[in-house]
C-alpha cells in the first residue's frame, strides 16, 4: 500500500464499499485500503460516513480527514492532516493490516 506524504500530512488510496453490513476496514486490496460502510452512496452520505469512520479508526478529529479525489467514485484518495507515514504504518501493523 502506498502512503504518500503531502504538504500537511499523508495521502493514500481507498476503495469504499457502501451498503455493507457493518463499518470496517476490510484489508488492503489492489494497493488501496478497502473500507466497508453501512451508508448508501446517496447525496454524499457514504463520503461523510467514510471520513467520520476513518477519523474514529485513527483516533483523530474528523476535521483532519478529507477526501481529495473520487467524491463520486468508490476509488478515493484520502488525506489525513497532521499525520505521518510512520504513524499510519504503525496503526496498520497494530490492526494486522501490514506485515
């Protein structure tokens, strides 16, 4: 999985699966983090749910998570402000998503 530094944090690719049975990070798929969400992809609800869920998953403020590409696609680029690649990799290791 590629985690790229940017001006104010990191960016990475995510694949969103809406209308799932529960909110969860399902693993790494095609070099992207696969995120399952219960919300439907209607009126931006899945995007809002994605940012809220991911902030909670990382234990940070929702204002630090933003979707920078792919607002109308299941393939998204997510930016996390004030976060380093090292911090993100540690969380992936703790959650058994990175070897």
